[in-house]
């Protein structure tokens, strides 16, 4: 998961870089003007493939759940979390079925919050960014 985490950081950097004005401390209002459009454009870049692959492998995941005598209610809950990309919201279930897809779940949340958070972060100085980094690192521990 360290490599997936690194990819998550790089993806966040690229998403923020492409949504800010070059050479300025400001978000690109044009790209963030319609948050729902921003969100769906980002998510639809990866969700169709996620859905296709998950649909193909779901019978195998369900079979494994049955072998381990997992209750049907739990299996259905895990299927819902996987298809809706909400598994990262539930730490115990974050790595169900296909472990690296927690990244897609976390990325979806980031895409949801980016239009609201990016304008404030884009306006921070280097010192402000450093303080934010330390604060977020402290919260994550």
C-alpha cells in the first residue's frame, strides 16, 4: 500500500496543479465554478473501468466470501461499498475484495472536496503550506 499511497499523493498534486493558475496563488475559478461537473468529470475518468472489472470479478469475490462463511448481509454490504467506492470510509472494510481500490475510494472523496478546499489551499504561502502539511500529518497519526 505504500506504492498506492505514493500514487495517491502524485495524483493529488497533478489534480491540484491542473486546477490552479500557473504562477499565481489562486485556483482556476473557471474549472471549479461548477463543483458537480468537476467531480463527475474526474470520477468518470476511472469509474467505468472500475465498474467493469469489479463486475467481472464479483462472482469470485462472492465465492470466497461463501468459503469463509461470511453472512450474506456482510457480503452485500461489501459489494455496495466496492461498487459505490465508499470502502475507505470504513477502515475495517477499506481493503475488501480488491485491496488497491481503497485508493479509488479516497480519490473520489478528494475529488468531491477539492472544489471547496483548493481555493483556500492555493492561496497559502510556502510557510502556510508547510504548517498545513504538519497539521494534516499530525491529524493522520
